[in-house]
C-alpha cells in the first residue's frame, strides 16, 4: 500500500437531529447507526461529499465516544468540538446558554445484581454480581460554544507541529511487531506497507513523516485481518487516508480534507458502515497510544452519565 499526499477542501454536514422523540426509550443503538448512515448516504448521493468529511471531523474530536454517538453528534451539530453534560459544564465553571438545544446521544443503562445466595458457590455469586447492560437511554450534551463561563484548561495543544507524537507513534508501531525502515527506493511514494514492515521515504518533514506513518500503520491494522464485506484497493487506501485525517485533526495538525473520501461509498451501505466503524476503531487505538493527556470536556465516557445528566432539551 502506498501513501502520497492529497489536496482537499473543508465542508460542513447537515444539522438535522437524529430523533425528535422525547421518549425515555430511544431506538436501539444499531437502528440509530443505520438511520444515520442512511442519512449520510442520502447526502453523498445528492452530491454533498463534505458530509462525510464532517463525520470524520467528529471522529477526531470525540474518539472516546461510541461509533453511534459520533454519528449522532456529527448529524446534529457538525461544528461541535468539545461536548459534556450540563452537570459537567457546571463543575468546570461554565453554564449552558439560555435557549440552547442539547445534542441527543445514547448512554448505557447498567444494572448490578448484589443479591447473594448462601447456597451458591463464591464463583456463582461473583457471576451474579457482574454488571449487565439493560439498554440505552437518551441523554443530552452541549458543545463548548453553547456555554459561557470560565475558560477551559489548555492541555498541550499541538498547532502544526507533531511534538512528541512522532516518537510515540514509532514506539507504537514497534510494539506491534512492525519493522520501520527508511528507503529512497520507494519514491515517489511517501510510505509503503508490506505487512509487518513499513518503509518511509527519508527527508520528509516531521509532520509529513507522521502522516505517512499513520497512513501505513493504518494499513497494518486495518487490512491484515478478515473483513465482513469485500473491499477494493481504492476503499482500503481511502480508509487509511481517513484514519490519518482523524488523527491529524485530533492532535491539532492541519489535515487535508477531500471529496475523495466519497470513495468509501460505492452504492454499498453495509461497506460504508463497516468502513466508518473500522476507521473510528483504528484511529482510537492509535490515539490512545500516542496521547498522554486529553481534554476532560471532550472525553466524558458515556458510561459515566448519571441521571442528573439526562436533561431534556427544548
């Protein structure tokens, strides 16, 4: 697999909310995912390729969120960068502005059985005490731009420089048993993935090398295992390019955006959904390895939403 640079334009996505229902029990997570992917397909078929870039933007900002909730945030508020529930914003010294509409996402409902039976063995009681997923409920979060108050702490933001991220990425690649080497023989490609070995073109700037290495590492993670749906070389290249875009955006690098991402969709809804899932999963794995600090307001785990966070938005 070869990586070469790509020019692009930034766009915005539709802002139609994913669900108008105020019922406590929303549609299933998988149903909402399919509805939002179908909405994305409609945008792509109408010629709005920037809608897909907006979903990738959301992956960069909310990489600790589930795939379904990334889709929900991107569809309802494509410009969102940092989201949290009302209580969390209050704890950070900020208040949601009057009249602002919340962004509906799904939070898991977890139950724990604490009942012990003296007739059962310790192992059986331990099994009974395990957490169980009962389903999902709708909760609301708000973007930073929808709040006023104390400025948020800035945690080592990167603006156009890779800093220590390149070193951490090299360490991550090595930890996966992948050999990294430099060779002028691969020109004009900036990087090539051989399966267990990555070659990069020497002489690149650090940001260029970082993006090339992310791209090739993505191939190693994405395309060396079985897939549910058959893919083409174009789809595989675009998936790796999308991962590089998400990670670059997440650490503050100027990332190329392109209508080329529409190549993830070739009239096959299942393949598009699978591609978006694996892009998010792969980006999350790499980001977890190279980031040491993360914004608290960006990464509120969905499992930590309490009943106090389940605010109803007008």
